[in-house]
C-alpha cells in the first residue's frame, strides 16, 4: 500500500488538471506527418506511467516541460530503487496487473535482461539518428543519459593534497592511512544493489588491479550501502570520509548545495553508464509512452536533463564531457547479460565476500 501512495502522491505533484478544451500540440520539427496521429492517440490515452530510479526531484522539471509540450497527458512517476523496480515490474507483468508503460533504470544489465526476456516492445524513435550507436539496442533499449561514476569525499576529512585522482591513488591512500579511514569508507553492496553489482563488475572487467583496491578498502571495514543518497548523506555529515563508485549526477547536484562535498572522476578511467529506458510490451498507454520516450531523447528533453546534472547521451547538447581517453562507456547491449548468469554472479559475490572477510582479519 505504501508504494501505491508514493506513486499517487508524487503524481499529484507533477500532474495538473487536464484542460477542459482540447489543446493541440505541435508535431516536433523533422518528425514525420504520421506523428500527428501518435500525438492524438496519446492524448486520448491521457496517461503515461513510469517506473524509474532517477530521483524525483531531478525529474520534476523534465516532466513539467513534457506537459507543456503535450498538455492533457498525466505523468504517473514512481521513484523506486533498481532492485525493487525490477521485482515489482516483473511481478505485476506476470500477474497481468496494471504496471509501468515505461521502465527506466540505471541498472543497465537488469534492463537488458528484461528486454532479452521479452518484456519490451520495439519502437523506431524519430530521435534515434541523433543518438550514439552504442546507446540503442534492437530498437527496444534506449540509453537516455551518459553518467560518470565517481569518488565522493568530505573536504574537511580529506585534505586537498590527499584527494585521490585515480584508482591507484585511492588504494595507496587507504593503505597508508588505514586507521584514519576505518569505518569511514563506503561503497555499494553488490549483493543488495543492482547498480552496485554493475559498477563493481565493470571495474573488474576493466582492470585486474580492482582486486587490490577492494582489498585495501576491505581493510577499512567499509560501510556497504544500497543507495547513493545514503552515501552522500554520510559524507556530507562527516560520518564517512570517502564513498566509492557513486553515481556522478547525484554527487554533483549535492556538491552544488553542500561545500563539504567534493567529487572526483578518476583520471585513469571513469565508468560512464546510461539509464536505459524501454516501452513495456504490455503497456496500457503505448502511444503516450512513445511520446514521453521521444521527449526524453529529444533536444528539449536532453537539455532539461543536462540542467540537473543528468548528463545527456546526445552529443549535440551543451553539457559536461569527460576526455575521450578517460571515459569508459558501458555499451547498451547483450554483453551486459554475462554478469547476470546465476553461476557467474554467485562466483563473483563469493569472491567479494572472501575479500571482505580477509579485510576484517587484517591488523
């Protein structure tokens, strides 16, 4: 019941009363004339329901801009954790109960699994030609953002001269000052967080040196978190000194408001992930879902995302960019399924737990 209230309460904050007189939205420039029929069908449906893990505060301006472009279409937005989103959407779909029209998550591997398992429908978005080739899979999965994963630190607890600028420097800092950082380091728990598992598995794929870094982190008896907000709050309050593999968009937005927070994108490599969106195969409002997805991918929608630190996937939008040699973009595609293999995941987490256990015995 709590989750239903959450959806409706947030929807109420985003949805204004439907106009009593019809308001005709303009077909976007460059779109085919047939798109006018899609707009009409979306207006007749009147609603689009979205399950996502993009913070609702970041999405209010985006949804408001969509509703200005297409009056009369209500947006019901559920802000859910990635693991909860996956469980809820699959359970509702299997039970054939009312669920999301659009599923949009930063847990890239889980999104690809859902698409591969037949939960998505194909859609040739008019915005596809403007997207990087690596951002679209099978005309089903669309990478909407290009978000770096970074290191967050408390400026009072980590002097400027000690701020690590690479993974190697982070490892060296934790080894040299283990006692000072014991209980003061945090990262995602890959066993409980889908995005945490994704980021850590990408680290191991990029370099074998990740194991040595995790061993150094384990020796500090790290705090294992499920959500970015928990880590950011811990760093801001001083309970934590460093948080590793934090979603950069949220960290930058928090750093704008809090002078105690610093953000680093490692110079040796920075993982860049994308929030993948797809239209549900069983969408009750398919036209409205296509309309909203196109808006997210459009210049207007991507510009709105960029204003709130959700780095856009389109390269024709003025936004922060990492140097090409630093960014390690995670491609939207079937290779993400490898780490979701049950045996592969079990071995990975067994190894992770072994590293943590050895760290606890370090003196």
